[in-house]
């Protein structure tokens, strides 16, 4: 009895999937702090800042750390496509390989999608940061920091179509705000204008790009030229909102990527029960991780009004 070989070997498809996966741009690597997870959930203790240097005086003065914390539970994700055996025979495998490549792209950009969702909902009542208020909020306070806001508005003639000059001025305000944040001891956090990333909806991409690229704007020198890089997130659909993220610190960022089990690709083909009983081949991916809010001080939302 002859055994039909579809030519779609799982090992080869896995290699093709991983190659496409790795070749797909993934912005989350720069925007989130990666934490290796060893269990179902992880506890994060945002213990505040360490003491600043002081004169020795009468001896050492020990100071405790703040115990603001929260837990992040991992989630399981999957994506699976089902292909009829006859379709594979008739298709000669070409279109199936294309679909598996698209599956790799979807899997690779999923973490960016999750950041987009966190950005969009960041001012909602349920989107709490570690200090117990929404991630984008006008009343962040920890210890002696005083009330601080990473939720800005900026006047524009047309809110949904801000000009290059308006974007430039709004960017200056956002950067100044981020650099002025205080820690829980009331001291400057000393955030620097390095590694800044502007995340915008597609409708705002060229405006933002021109604002930081043009040498001259409004007949004056452009002081924000080259200050940040621009990323367009297709999942952001509000044409009035954009975000400034700080990425200068490799360990402290606006988002936490909790990595429990990385993406894996598998297939059920000729010798599987699905193929025998239903004549269906399955190709799918799975992973366990979580994208969550980190330090709100490394993110500012601006809304044109």
C-alpha cells in the first residue's frame, strides 16, 4: 500500500516558520523589559529608589524601601489553521507555505499588538499601574514625589490633523514633563533625553517623522531634530493621541514582558488522528507570556485637543 507524502515535512515547516518569525520586525524588544518567568505568576515589588548620598555625620542612616508591588499572571496564547487534505493535494503546498509564513508574522507581532492595547487603554479606570492609579493619569504619587501627571493635552487647530509645528511643540512639552519626574523621595529621577521613542497611529506617522527630521520648522532651527525615533502602530486608531516612551534604561521601562514559554510551532499531518478521521491537517503555534505595565514614569500620553 502506497503512503502519500504531501511534501510538507514538519521539521522543514518549523525551520521556515522560525526564519520568518525572526525576520519580522518586533518593536517590543526595545519598549519592554524582558523578565524570565519560572512559575504561573510573578510578583514585582517596586521598592522605590535607593537613598541619595549624604554627609556621614554621626554615622550611617539606614532607610527602608517602599513596598508598592503587584502580581502578573502569565497567559497562554495560540493560533491554529486547519487545512483539508484535498486542498493540500490540489494546492501542491505553495499556498499553504504562504499561510504558515503569515502565521509566523502574526505570532511575531503579537507582543507589539499587546503593547498597542496597553497604550490605548492606559487611561482607563481598570488599567492600574503599580501605584494603584491608571497608568496614564494626572495624579500619580509615591512617597514624597508629590502629584505628577503623564497624561497631557495640547492645543491644535485641528485635533485629528495636527501640524508639524504643533507636533514639535507637543513633543517638547512631553519630553520636558518626563525629564522632570521625581522619585518617591522627592528627588529628580534624572531621566535623560536618550533612547526616546514616539509611538503614533499611522495617520500621524509622517507628521511626527517630519517634526523630528526637518532641520527648519516655522523659519527657525528645529531643536528636536533627531531627538527620538518614530514607530507607527497600526493598532492605534485615534488620530489625536500619541505616546512618548523612554528606553534608555535596559532594566526599567514602561512595559514588562514576562516570558514564560516562547513561541513553538507544531503540525498534525499524515500520521495524525485528525488526518485519518477527518482528513484535516493542523498547523499551529502556542506560547505563554504576559505583557503588562511597568514604570509609568517612562511613558507620556499626549492628546491633541
